[in-house]
C-alpha cells in the first residue's frame, strides 16, 4: 500500500509546485479545519490559535510573497491591458 501523498501547486495557469513550507501550512489548515464558516470578518494570522510564535515569520515570508505577486501582476496588466491582474 502506498503512503498518501499531498501535492500542492499554484493556480492551474501556472502549475508550479508550492514550496515545502507553504504545502505544510496548507496541510495543517486542511487537517485542522472543520468546515465551520468563518466569522465574516478578516482574522489576522496572529489571532489564530497557537499562531503567535509563527506570526512574524509568516508575515515576513507571506507578506513579501503577496506583495511581490501583486506587484508583478499589476505590472503585467499595465503592459497588456487585455489581461486582468486578478482573474476570477
């Protein structure tokens, strides 16, 4: 019997595998979530249970990654107005 495998990748148009730490973050999320709807308001990562130790590292990595991705998409959309930076 094979061990279960988890493969995470970016959106279908990219198909790049995610790095190990992002994959682990997703695996942890999926293992902890119970399907309860969110409160309808944004919650900071630091407000999640047991996240205070990891909040700074998470923000420095994820914040930088989000900022970089958003900037790249906005620049690409500026150069090609037929594309939307955030496709639905």
